[in-house]
C-alpha cells in the first residue's frame, strides 16, 4: 500500500426489517462532519481491507455482520491527499447501537430513504451498486 494514499474500508450494512421483512440499509451520523454515511474508517497498519471494514462496522454501529459481495471502491481527496475506501455488502447478524463521540446517531432506512439521506453523492452511488449486486445474487 502506498503511504501517500489514505486506505479505508467499510460496508453497506443491511438487514431485513424486524417488522415487515423489507430491506433496510444502516446509515451513521458523524457529528464531527455533521454528515450521514455508510460505516467506514481508516485501516490499521497491516490490516486487510475486509478485516478493517468489519472492525469499523462493529465499532461505529455496534453490529456484527456477515460480509457479502465486494462493492466498488470510492476514491476522493481529503486535505489534499488521495483516499481510497474499499466496500462490501454486509448483512447485520447481531448487536445493538450505542451512541458515541464518533457516531451519535444510526438509522435503518429503506433504500430510497437511505439514498436521499446520504450526504455524499458517491455514497448514493454505492447504494445503487449494492442494490444491483443484490439483484444478481
């Protein structure tokens, strides 16, 4: 991995609604940026992207998950440095959310509402890729 690129990983975390069984996507609110996004974060030294994605999901949401298909990576710049975020679709298997300093709110939303709530267009595109991937599975 190149030292000049920030490497991060995350998941489009999903579940079937406990009430109706409909597909729901998990979004997290980060007060530092006042944004809504998919759970993600920087990789630790020598951590694989998938291990980092699963760790970040659990740290930010309190949920353990079962990773599914790999989704497209996103690329953008933060503070003049390139950032690459590797993503997976992942089904929530257990856990519960506790608000913290890094993530203060969590929502489970149907895909259209999740897409509308996301702050960054690249995260909205990831919802589209996730839905297309699920249809193929």
